[in-house]
C-alpha cells in the first residue's frame, strides 16, 4: 500500500498508541482504563460474589453486564455492546469454577473516538485479569474499516468510521487465533472479509503484546521479579 | 400408580428435560438432529407477503415454528437538520410473552433490542442501505417519509434474526407508499392514496444463521431447544450481488475463520432458496 493518507498521520496498519491504567478504582475488585489514542473506556469487575437468590445458577457463575456510553442514556447500541461484553466474559472466565456466585462487569465509555467496541472489549479483558479471576484466555479485539475506495484501515477514528463502506470488529484468543466475536457490517466481499481478518489478527497480536507489557510493568511495580518471556 | 414403566427408566422426553446436553450429544453422535433434520438442513420456510390490508406493506414468515409478522407503516415527519433530504427507517422488534414464556411483558428485552439494532445496522451502515433514504424525501428540509417496520413474533422457536430479516425483506418489497407533495400555502402534505409507488430498494438482504456445536459441528437454522447448547452462532447476511451485508459471530465459544467461511458457503445456497420464496410470495 502506498504512503498513508490518514488524517492523523498513521499508516493503514498502525494502531493508535494504546494506554492502560490498572486498578484505577479503589473499591472494585478489578478496574482498568484502556485506550486506543483518544478512545477511552473504563471497566470495573466485581466478583465472584454473592448472587441474588433468583439470579443464582447452580452450576456456574451468573454474569451481569452493564455498559454506559460516554454521552446520553444507554440505548439499543448499548444492548449490542453488552451482548459483546458478555461473549468476551463467557469466553474468558471459568464460570463453572464459581457456581452460585455473581460476576459483575460494568463499563463506562469515557471518550468515543472510533473503534468503540474494540476499546470496550479490551478494557473488559484487562479488568478481568486485574480482578484476579481465573481465566482461560484474554481476548484481544481490533476494528478495521474499509473505505469507499477499498482501502483497509485498522483502528479507525470516528471520522474514518463515518465515511467507511464497512466496519469489522473481531475478537481473538491467542490460542491458534480462534475467533470469539465478529461484528462486520456494511457492504463487502468475502475476499475483503478475509483481508480484514488478517489485518485484525495482526492488530490483535499487538494488543496481546501490550497486555503483556502492561502486566509485567504492574508486577514489577509491586515488587515481583518478572522472568523474561521464553 | 399401576404403570408398566419401571420408576428408574427414563422416557426420551424426560431424558431431554433432565439432561438436555447429554440428550443432544447422544442424538448428534448418530449424525442426525433431534427433529430429524440433517446438519445443514433448514426448517420449512413459508413467506406470505401482503396479508395485512391496512399497512403499506406486510409479510408473515414462518421458519419451522418460528412465526414473525412484519408490518410497514409510512408517516410524514420533518427531516433532521444535517440530513435534510433523507427520510428515516425505524425497525422495531417485539418479543412478548405471547410468543414464548421466556419473555416478560413490558418494554423490549435485551434480545428484542439486539435484533432491532442489527436490523437497523443492516439498513444504515455503509453503502448497503436497503431502502434508498433520499427517495423518502417529499420536500427537502420540510417533509420526509418515516418508514416504521414493526415486527412482532407470534411464536418463538429460535433463530429469530433470520425470521426477522426475511419478514422485513419481504414486507419492504411488498410496500407501496402514496405519492405525496407539500402544499406550500397551507403547509401540509397531501398524499394521493390511489397513486402509490413501490419503495426504491437496493439489492435484497437475507440472513442465514449457523450454530457451532462443541466447536466442530455446523448446525443450520438452530431452533429454540438447540440454541442454548450452541456455544457460538454465526449469522451471515448476503446480498443479491453475492457480497456480504453483515456477519455476526456471537456466543462465548471459539471458532476458526475456516468455519466462518463454511458458513458463508452454506449461506449462499440458502440465499437462492429464500430469494425465490420471496419473489413467488409477492407475485400473487
């Protein structure tokens, strides 16, 4: 692909710089603020804790999800977001290790600047880890957009999303790059979908690397000696 | 009390209720599904368009026992400031206690909102808009049509998204809106009920949903008793030109890109079936 023409000077395959603050809420079991550039979301996780009698499930933990957008009241889009968050939590938390308990996941979007779902889902994955829940995986999510000219742009900004022909959000687990979640809307060919899959997968690898660095940093601050990765 | 069945023996029905997962596993091991379908077979699908006389367009769709009615209503409204030439399209899905005991009366639940939002995204995101919103303009900055698509589920037996997309597609195709013009002197819109015209529609969209069982088996068109056992569901929305309009993979299970591609390949076959169903339903 030729030189970038993106407004913020990134190349087509370049994510915005990621940021994360871990343990930002004193009263929550786990809380992380995650960002792709200006796009920021904060997620808090509580649990496993006591479930209300009617919510209790005998063989697994009940998962309660709440999402609030940066502005306005939660609408139908918030329901889609909550369904996606639930998928991520189901894929990572070992719910049947904590029967008859409740795991509460709450997300507050802080600044909507494109790739809203990827920002949210990555905040959720990091917050689950921060809460110290036993996890089977940590899904990493990236979004890519196809412009009207057919150019693929990873981690689109809100301006890029507004004029995109299609928008693709994919969540991966590290193991064999299996897919946890896909939301892919617009107008596109199967080949374009496959290309988006490649791009999102490469992006997800960068998100994993970021998870790793963020965790190592936090452990080092707490005085643990982190062995170098094999 | 005088029954010949020993108290320790299970009937198939009891087994299904007590151990649904084990029941399904045992049957699926025989390469067949509990209702007798092959893995890639969809349930019998019926489309009946134009059955509600008082609506601008309508359709009833049945996929197996899942029944959805879609009614299209057109009303006049003022356009938004930033899109003065565009009308609106408002889909709304209702899943009430009428269709299944799992739904409660009152405001739309999570599933109903999720399906509504997915229908809306089919019509709004990117260039795949089914309804050409510019054609809903009566007078720029003054009056536009609002198309309300109300979908009500009468009987819930799984795969509600496919049924809703099919009902919406068939109903939109059946829709005729009156020719309208703005009377500038009186400031009202006059519509000629006799002279109606069909909506300008882009290529049709149909959806096909596949459940992924234990990360390996692809089950087409899962019904209500199969749905909770599927760790993942993939819905493929295809358009007439063979391109995709949407693809959703949900559920906490994992799947590979190859499985997604298999779903797309199967959905292409399903598309031709559904397209011929809709075109034959509206011809009478």
